[in-house]
C-alpha cells in the first residue's frame, strides 16, 4: 500500500504536467497546433477574428473615399464660376451695381461752382481731387452708366458679370451671367481695372490714377488679395495631399504593401495635411467674406453699391473640411485597430 508521501509526490507531478500543457498552448511556434491537442478558447476566438479581418480587407479604402469626396469639393471651390452658368450661385461675394449713382446724380444747375454743391460731391470727394473737371466727368459717367454691369460675382480664380432680368411672375429679378474674366491661379478681385474699363466704354477721358483713393481703401484691397492667395494655396495643398491619401490607401490594400504599419501612418499624415489645408483655406475665405463685405458697405454703399455674402460657398468649403476630417478619423481608427491586433498577436506568439 503506497505511503502518504508517495501519493503526495504523484499529485504534484500531475499538477506540474497540467501546468506545462496549459503553458504550451500559448508558446507554440505555429498557429496550427499539434495533432490531438485543442487550442485554448481564447486562441480560437482570436483566430475567428483573424478570419473576419480577412473579410474586412477593403475597409482601409474608406479613408480613400473620404479623400476623394474632399478632393472633388476642393476642386469645386477653385473652379466655381470658371465659365458663365457653372456654379454661379457659389460666389464669394456678389456686388450689386444696378443702382450705382442713381440717387446721387441730379440735373446740373447754373449756380454749381464747386464739387460741394451736390450730394454726389459730398460723398465721393474723399476719393477725388479738388479738380472741377474730374468731378464733372464722374457725374457724366454716373449718368451714362456705360460699361457698368448690374452685378459682379467674385470667385476664387476669376470674376463674372451679368445683368438682372425682371420676371413678371416673380418679385425678384432673375440673375443672368453674361461673361467671366480670364481664370488665373493667383487671382484677386481689383475694382480699379473694372472701373477703368467702364470709363473707356463710356468715352470718359479719365484715368483711375487721377482719383485720390484713400490709403485705407488701398491697404484693405491689398490685404484681401493676400488672403485670397493664401486660400488658393490651401486648396492646392489639400488637392495634392488628397491625391497622395487616395494612392496610399489603394497601395495599402494591394498585395505589395504586406500590411505595413508605415503605410497606414503615411496615409494618416497625408490625410492630416489635406484636412489642415482645407481648414486653413476655409478660415481665410470666411475672413475674406467678412472683410470684403465691410469694405463694400463702407465705401460702396454711399454710391449705391450693395454686396451679398456667398453662403453657398461657405457651406461648400466647410463641408469639404468636415469630409477631410472624417478621412483623418478613419485612417486613425485603422491605425489603432491594426496596432491593437498586432499587440494581441505578439502576446500569443511569445
């Protein structure tokens, strides 16, 4: 009959063997397991998740879809108004000049001896010299209104002009765009060439250099030009890095990438730069609209010029920014998910 110490020793041996079998389940070099040896429930659950992950192979293309949508919207922001009838309602600012000078021009009187004799002179004298001939030419120009369109729509790369057509069935006149300026990348709206063209068309022998424009007005116009150029640069950066994001995500799902985390990190960086470019451009456009509207209200309202902000363009540019941010979140989620799965895999392979 075995003694007590022999039974105790045999029990300890059985316990050690059981522990060794449990530890071997987590230390095998392959995922297949040995013959006749079942995997642990935790290991089996991870292998099931691996099988599901193979079915989600195309999930990394979701950031590419967001980048593609942001790319299209950024192109729309740059190309809006590039030709008559193309996204006319998506302008930065729309200047209404249909009533310019109508309330200021009065019939000439014989006792008019100085520019201060009419309401027009009181309002535009800060922009003029004291020359009576210049004042008379401007009065004639406002009376003729030759060369001045009813409206001017300011876009990112050019401006368009047109007229208002009164519709008998509608209380508001219909806007009709008749032409656009040449599209340039570093475009910035400058009213001086437009005013000079209007002078020439009205046969008014007057140069815009003869007008004493206030220095504050000139500085504000130069400031708006700088803002517009920064916005265009932001859209260009967003377009370029959206292309890079799409290419990187497409390479990520290809068999050549081998699922490298560096590719995911690179896509995250590209998407982040594209989102930052769109955000910066949207901020600059919002600032440009606010400053431009204030400038027109200050200097244009006295002569009958009104301005309307482009809320449609604001929705377009901020919508592109939100889509680009969604792409950044999608890439970041993919990067975190992959990092978590690799950590679990390393734990099981130890």
